[in-house]
């Protein structure tokens, strides 16, 4: 409970903004995918990433690997109109 309270206090506004962003996308007629990464790092690219649709896929991902995932998933019909978690 304490950790949940800390999260709401520190990133609550950001989480609310992300929910609003998702609602806007869901109401649009656009072809969209909203990636939900965890903490970003400046580590070198590994070319590897994981996605999950029901819970965070990990705790970190490099910016380079997130870019790799974004490019690959932009052509993946399985994630259209979805908001998958992506992590290293």
C-alpha cells in the first residue's frame, strides 16, 4: 500500500495523462499503437525487447531498443489499437 501511495504521489499526474492519451487514441479512427515502456536507459542497443499486453514486461529498456521495438511494431497488425508494455 505504501509503495502504491508513493507512486500516486510522484507519478499520478503522468499516469492520468497517459490514460487521457489512450482514451483519445481509442476514440480516433486512426491506426495506432501506444507503447508503454518502463524506465529508459542510455545503454547500447541489444536488438532485443519483450512485449506484454497485461502487465509490465520488465523494469528497464534502452532508448535504442525502444526505437527498435517501435519500428518493428509499427508493422505488426497484432498490436494495432492496443497499448502493449515493452521492455528489455
